[in-house]
C-alpha cells in the first residue's frame, strides 16, 4: 500500500490522533466511509442513469435562438 509499512502507518495514526483528537476520529472515519460508498455507487451506475451529453442540446438551443 504505497510502500508504507506498519511503523509508518502507526506514526501517521498518532499524528492524526494528536491533530484531531480521539473524539473526532469516528466522525472523520464515518465521513470517509460515506464518501467512498458514494464514489463506488457513482462508478457502478448504468449508462441509462447517466444524463446524456448536453452538447447536442446546446446546438438545438442555438438553432432556436437564430
């Protein structure tokens, strides 16, 4: 995982604990989890759920304005 071993991860965890405190860590973890979940859902959407390309619609609007 990015060339980080257990000692490096522990040092990073201690620094985060010092900066944010023990009370904020669950909130940060929850926020990260929700963000990852939303990202996975967005990448797994079927093409029908993704809005169509708007460039065609913009061309139609320009023709209507003329």
